[in-house]
C-alpha cells in the first residue's frame, strides 16, 4: 500500500486590541478529527474539533476475493475560523487548506472486505490527520 499526500495552506492569524491593550494571547492547538463513515482518527475526545469528513471518497473495489487492487485520488478542503475573545483582545485563526491524496493498494489473500477496508482507510485517515497537524502550527 502506498499513499502520497500533498497540501497547500493559506492560514492566517489576526489580533485586534482594545484601548491600547498590551495583553498577549496565544491561540490554542486546534483539535482535529478525520472521519470515514463510522471510523474516526485524531483528537476524538476534544471539544469542537475541526472535522474533516472523507466518507464520500471512493477507495475502489475492496470486496473482490483473493486480489484487491485499486488506485484512489481525491482532494480534501479544510476551512475553519477559530476565534478568541477577551475584554481587551479579539483574535482569529483562519484555517484554509487543501490536501491532495492519491494512493495505490494491492492486497493478495483471503482478506475480508471489512479487514481490507480497515487497512486502506486507517492508513489514509492517519496520513491526512498528520498532514493537517503538521500545517496548523
């Protein structure tokens, strides 16, 4: 199995201050979950995560007996705005990115459809999660 991930990002942070405030704010780490149908990977116990749903993506024919072989290629868009507000400061972290995912798998043997799907989808979910985390610093 092989997966190739590339992405482009145009994230931005902006801070507005009231009454000449010098208060510093820091943007918290953005929790992320990546979802494919009932499978979830990422910061699953976090409140208000950025949710990337790839349930509508096609991974090919994972139901063939003995040999399961296919290519997949799709893009995932990540758009979100996280806001911070205090009495003296307001801030926004704008997340704007696109992840391009392509891959190939060839499974030979008596894998069930469920096992084959889990192998392929788990790898893609984790690769997408890691790519997003790397780019949201």
